[in-house]
C-alpha cells in the first residue's frame, strides 16, 4: 500500500532545451510504462528557482511501489540517459 517518490531532473543551458528534453523523456517513459501500473510519471515541472548553477532545470516526479523502488530507479536511469540526475526519496520536490 506504500508508494515511493523518485525525482529525476535535468539542467540545460537554455529554457527551451530543458523543457524539450523533459517533455521527450516524459513521452518516452509514458510509452514504456503504459502497461506497468507500478510506475506513475508526472508531467515535466520547472524547478524553483528555474535558473540556478548556470542551467535551467526541469523535473519528473515518479511514483512507484515501495517494494520495487530500487529496481525501478535502476530501470529509469537506464532509460533516461546520462544527462539526468536522480534523487530517490527527495526532501524537496522542485528545488535543490
């Protein structure tokens, strides 16, 4: 009955590129998880502050079953690419 949150986020030099990469990742993951009820992915969300550390930041919030979070985190990392960062069990959802 318990769920686990994973925050996947990406920073890029331009706001349009950051948004586009987040939307592409959301679309890609939504297709891959369509038949998997254990993973729910939010729409891309901008960080607050939006621009920090020389980049514009977007996040995807992923909700998964607690007993499968390690497996699902590894699966997400394998399917998103090297530019994405992951924060399992984040203290803040949309800020650093």
